[in-house]
C-alpha cells in the first residue's frame, strides 16, 4: 500500500506557485482484479473526438470544505477532463475552468444549510461520477455575536459606570 498526494502547480516543479494539494491518498495495487477501462457511450451531440474517450472521474477536491456563503475557489482533481465539462455541486451547475486534463477550477455556489453535497461532472446533460461522486462539506457561517448577546452588550453600554483607582468597575450612584 502506498500513500501519496496530488499537487496542482503552475510549474512542473512543486517549488513554484501551488494551486491545490489533495488529502493523503492510499493506493493498493491488487493486480488480481485487473483494470477495467471506462468508456463514454457515444450519444447524440457528443463530439467525434470524445466518442471513444475514457470517462471523466473525480479523484479529489481541494479544499474539500467551505462556507455556506459560497464563492470559494476549489480545484477538482481527477482524470479525463476536457473543455466544456461542467461541475455540479448537488443540483447546482457551476461555471468551470479547465486547467489540465486532470484539474478544473470552480467557485463553490452558495447553499442555505450546512452539510455534505455530492460533486459530479456533466457534459451536454450527460452526468458522470454518479456512482463515485466527489464530496464537498458546507460549514455554517461564523456569526460574531448572537442577537441576545449583542442586545445585552448594548444595554450595558447605556448604563452609567465608573472606574475606581483599584481597577474595579462599579455602577455610579444615582443620588
């Protein structure tokens, strides 16, 4: 069993600007199961150069989590990506930018509740990766203060207080 990470960079060397790094992946070479080639089914509207192409698949998403507000730049790492391939977060189709046949850049769409969504690929209404989708975790927004706490702090600021020489904060007398 081998452990490795996938790095997407703007240069051949990893010393350059790194766009994304995958989580650790473990690969087991179990040769008794052999390799199965995945092929696209030729369908209407599929360009001739894609008729015998291998099926696009997602291997990793980096980062794999983000805020429900959306807008985070995410790199989808996988195989057999091509121009025009689109990324789907749950049911939301997003604009994607092909970097290489192994990397696509997208921005996450907003989502109203935190949770996990499946990430799949689509080309001309044909979906890929439905059996083995990527996963993206939406986390809730950090709210600075609850409404009750902010009202309480506002009330405290309205009350007259004085600071004594010993550093203690005492209410001022009203008489």
